[in-house]
C-alpha cells in the first residue's frame, strides 16, 4: 500500500505545525537577541 | 504490561491517505517540552538561595534527571516499541508533568529531597521515555529520509531549551516582580515553585496533543514513489531485522556506543564551561577582554548551533551516509579542537567560529545516531536499541564535566584561569575524538547470524519482541 490522496485535513496539519512552530520561533527570536550581544557587547 | 485500549498501537494505525507530515509536529510537541532539561541554569541560583544550599547540591537535580533518562530509555525501550508511540508519549507526559508538580511541592515546602524525587527521578523517567517515543515511528514514516526525520525530532530537544529559558524568566518575573531577569537579581523560591507548577501543566497539555495526533503506518505502507529495494544498494544499510536483545551482543552496537560517548563527552567539554571559557581564553593581566554579557551571547549562539546542527547534519547524512557524517563529526571535530587549543585565543571571532562548529557536530551526533542504528539493525526494534545506546549519553554526562572540571581545578582558581589552562582538557577531548573516529571506521554490516528469521512479521514481532534472545 503506498500513499494515496490525502485524507488528513490540511487545517489540522497547519494547526499542528503552528502549535510547535510558534513557540520555537519565540525561542529562536529571544536567543538571537541574546546572541547578538556577542557582536554588539 | 498492557496499556488501556485508547493508547494501544492497534488503535493508531493510520488509514490510507494519512498525511505523514502530521508526525513531525507530534514528535516536536514532546521533544520541545522535554528539552527544558537544558534550561535549568535559569533558576539554579534561585534554588541555591531558597534552600540555602550549594551549586553542587542543586546541580544533582539535573544529574539525577540525566542518569534516569539513560536508564529509563534503556529499560523501557522494548516496552515503547511494543506498545507504540501514543502509549509512550502519554506515559512520558504523565511522568514529566508529575515531576514538575512534585518538584513544585518540594520547593514550596522547602524539601530538597522532594525536588530530587520529582524533577530528578520521576521527571527523568519522563525524559527517557519521551526522548525515544517518536524515533522509531518517524523512521517508519520516512524510510526515504530517516536522517531528516530523526533530525527534526531531536532538533526539538535542543529547541526546547531555547523556549524554556526566556519563558521561565518571563514567568518568574510575573510571579516575583522584583526579579527582572538581569544579572544580580535572583527570583524568589515561591516564584520558582509557581514556575514549576505552570510548566508542569503546560507541558502536560502540549505533550498530550502530540500523543493524540500521532499515528503508526500500516505494515505494508510506503511513501509514494519509494522503492525499498534501492535502500539495500547503499553500503551499511540493511533490510534485515535485529532484535534489541541481540543487538547489544554485536560489536557494532558497542562501536556506536563508543562513538556516541566520545562525541558527547567532547561536546559537553565546551558546553559545560562555555560562558567562563570564552572569558578565560581572552584574559590578560587578570582582566578578560570579553564582558559577561558578551559571554551570555556566546552561550546563546552555541544553543542555536546545537539545535541547527541536529537538523542540518542529520539531514545531510541521508546523502553522504551515516559512517561518512560521523567521520566529519569526529575527524573534522578533532582538527577543530586542536585549532581551538592552539590558536583559539588569537581572536574572539576565531574562537566563536571553532566552538560553534564543534557544538553543531555535538548536536548532529545525537540526531544522526537513530538513523545509523536503523541502517545497521533495521527498523524492527530500533527504538529499544536506541534506548539502550543512550546509556552512553548518561556516561558522557558524568565523564565530560569530570574531565574538564578536574583539569581546571588542577590548573588554577576560577576567575583567574587563562587559555593555556584549558589545553590539557582540550587535548583529552582530542584523544577521545580519535578513539571515536577509529570506532566509527571499524563499523561493518551486522553478521547474518544476528538477523531475525524472515518469517518474523512486524505483528508477530511486537507480540513477542524478545523471542530470539536465546541465540
């Protein structure tokens, strides 16, 4: 059996990625801010 | 040990047409939460003050958690493979969350032993089960790109610290307005108790989301356009199956154990000391040219490379092979360590670049090992084998800091160290990387006598996972 037409709602996939992606983006932004002091401090 | 029916593997077999791109966020939902384990430094000083204790006594909380991670991954690996990712993620969520709640109670009642028991023991079990819970499922959903798949999940473990550090500072600031997150201010014990309570509840919800969207592929499923026969054409990649009980009897398992141990020990050598190390490397006449705030930026940059390396290098291994990428981690890593020890103190930018690449290899080593195991032992019990291999992490977590702290203690006093004082420790790491490099070179395909008979189907294997242990 191989992959056929998707039966998973696209909205669920997008929601799941947003749920993990948004906190990760928050963490990345905060860490880049901290790391930037390496070049400015 | 049976699990309730709503957690059973049979209940989560994906229907035809299921979108496999729902699995990485399920895995990330778990790994982003348990990655908090790397953010404990945020409240370390607060706990020392609250318990009127020492850094060592508080550091034991983290050490217990990492040791429990290794032990529980090894002990429960077979259970995780047999019962599937939902049962594993659900269990991990309960333990990880309960660990925070018991820890919170311990802080609120000033009982340090309760924090050891809660975050250390109970939470540590959640760490171990959670860490391995999505790995074999991802490998089965992405047989065409196993390095990419495991890289995504294990990148989440690195990313978890990036989220937990600023989030914890923010929450402690809300619970204790006198604490503003700047150097010199320490949050109150009650604000840390509140933080633990909040994190325990938030992580429970988040991890349960992962547990309830995860699915396993049907036994005969394969991605569109994927031809399994092409897998066998690659060197060191098997289509056979080796049980976890048999895997640990093979030299390949112990060679990879050595590879992981050496790679992790060497990386911890820098990670453990990052902030102090960059200041010491550029100290002249008792004063460092690198300010404390800049050193904090260096730690942040290493976190980014630790996380990025997990995804980038593990994905790259799908193209250049697992043995090849570990030759890079260990061989190039060895050269970079020599450069760090010899010319690393000549310029700040050079020190930062060398350390960042070394740490990206450290992260890459973690993320690529499940795919290496899958190549050598097949997908049959790869989760359980991975769990047993993680004992190398626990051992490295003890050996790495012991080596570096032991050498530095013999060289001088904290705050007065210079670059030359680090050289003995760095050259010990070079030796370890050389050992790891040789171990990786010695890896060959697993002998046919360890392969499972072909009549073993995934279904019968799950029903009796250790049936071939007598061999």
